[in-house]
């Protein structure tokens, strides 16, 4: 009887998720999933907010959000089956896909590079970085990719050392202890005595760049398309809520980023409002800049990008309804 019951339950879940869809209300149980995110900055705020406003639950998902220190590590966790979905650096996900990893990216958090080059207060010009060290989280991460792109633009590839620190907190600690001259990142968490100087914004360099994507194992996208669709919709509602529920958004940022400083909380909030895509489509030009830097500009996007979930959401009118003037 236990075996029959188990098969019945499994069959019911398959029916609900494959035929009816997670938000149909036919099945009351939530589907448990684990979603990893590799940043404690604005690029993860949409998923945080989706959790806090219960958007995942609305679509039949019990989402557990876990922080993983870098994009390449999120990719490894996805490939190992430890995550159903992950917010990871676009360049890290693309690099893995080009090496044959069965990953599919279904949305982009931002299609502009919102990182900045922060340096020690005594540095006034980027050429003064010659002979110095810039910190990154990990090799292959978005901080690594953008740092190398920046140095290449200014002809400093062989003149500046890049040092892997581990994670965003480790980069901040290294900066505070003056172990590095600067870093390309969204923000540095340092004490007031170590306040960094923002030397430039990467978006001012004039190129498109997909910051982070939500990626899934290809097999999961094929097997659970309704679940992936629901996660995309929940995330998009989270981003919309950042715009419409400012106070809750700031509380959510404080909670997940573990911040108390109102100024730093507001900085992440403002970045979220300014850079997070309302329509989180993975734009070709934002990916092509990464492919070109990798020397893979002719790689076909459909090998690792699937915009069908976002496109369907647009066709259904969800985004228009979310931002309709109240």
C-alpha cells in the first residue's frame, strides 16, 4: 500500500507540474527548489524581493535562497545538481556552456555594466595603477571579466596584477587593509577611515554587458518548463515590487545583504531601481560584448540562451500589468 501511495503521489505531482502548471491551484503542495545567488548586491535583489512578497509561493514554489560567493561556484553547484537555478555572472555561465556544460540562461538581471572602479584615496588617474594590484572575487567571475576588459581598454593588461580574493567581503577586507589598490565591483564594505574613491563607472565606457543571468541545467528546463516559467515570473514580480514597495525593498536588502548602514542600503536600492531590467530579456548585444572579449563572437546564442520564458511573459501582458500606473 505504501508503494502504491508513493506512486500515486508522484504521478499527481507530475500531472500538476507538467499539465496544469504550478499556479493553477489544482495542487496545494509547493514545489521545493534551491536557488543560489552569487552577489549580495543589487543583482540579487529581485530574487530577494520575490521571496519576501511571497511571489514564489504564489506560483507554487517553496524557494530556498542560498548565498554562494562567486558565479563560477554557482555554475559548479548547478552542474553538480545542488541547485535547481542560480544567479551567476553571465560570463562564467557562458564560459561553462562553451566548454560543453549543459546550462541554459533564461533571464538577465541587467544588460548594462553597473560596476565601478574603486581605488585607494591617493590614486587620481587609472594610469597610476601601473605596478599595483586590483582585487577580484574569483577568476572567471564578473569582477574578473570586467576588470580585464577595463585594463585592456586602457592598455594596462600587463601592467596591473589581478589577485583572486575569494568573495566580495574578502575583496573589501583586502582593500581596507591596503593589500590591493582597488577593485571593480558594485560597492566596497569598509569602515569610514578606508572610504574608497570611485574613479569611474564602467557603464560610461559605452558598451552593453549582461551582468548576471538566472541559469538552469538544460535537463531541468526540458523536464520542468512550467517550474522554470514560474520562477521567471516570480523573479519579475520581485523586481516590480522593488519599484512599488520602497520601504519593504530596503528592509529586504538590509536582511539579505546583512547591512545596517542606511546609506549603503540605499545605494543598493538605487542600483536595483536603475539597473535591474523590468523585462529581463537576455539581449544579444549585451552577451556579444562578452563573447567578443572571449574571442568567441561567432558562437550561436541559442546554444546557451533561452528567452522564450521572458517572451511568453511579455506576450501574456504580465509586465505591462505590473507597471501599470496605479
